[in-house]
């Protein structure tokens, strides 16, 4: 049996930067490196926030900075499948527009 992923699944897995469940300051360094690496590719940057249980200020700052840098370069920065905890933290921090959260629709752009 072939254990390799099919090309669409492999591409989706490689392209998305997964946020850690606990987005602490310690986790921010690894996230920063992952976002920098994703920024080197010509494809849009996709951040998977589906497993987020808690997100700290350092992680939020990284997301805002990378989203702004991507958009300044004309590139797409998308947060997909945000967890309720992620949405609550981003909205309560008043950073929804900075990371692309459409608060009327409850989705990320």
C-alpha cells in the first residue's frame, strides 16, 4: 500500500501554517520561522487556526505583522477554519481587521 498523500492533500498540508493549540510566547518563535518560510513561496499564505485553544499577544503580533507585510507585497494572507477561541481573542483584542476577520460574516478573508 502506498503511504504517500495524493498531490492535492500533500499540497494543502505543505501550504498551511498550523497555529499551535496553545499560542504562547515560546511557540511564537517557531511560528515566526514557519511564516517566514511560507512567505518565501509564491503561493498565498494560509494559516490554519482550527486547533487554537488559546492565543497570546506574541502570536497575535506575528499574525498582524505577517498579514500586513503580505498585503503590502500584494500577496494573499488567509486564516482558515478559525476556532471559536481564536475568533474570540482576535475580536476582543480589536485585531479582527488587521488579520482579515470579517466580524459581520464571522469569517476570515
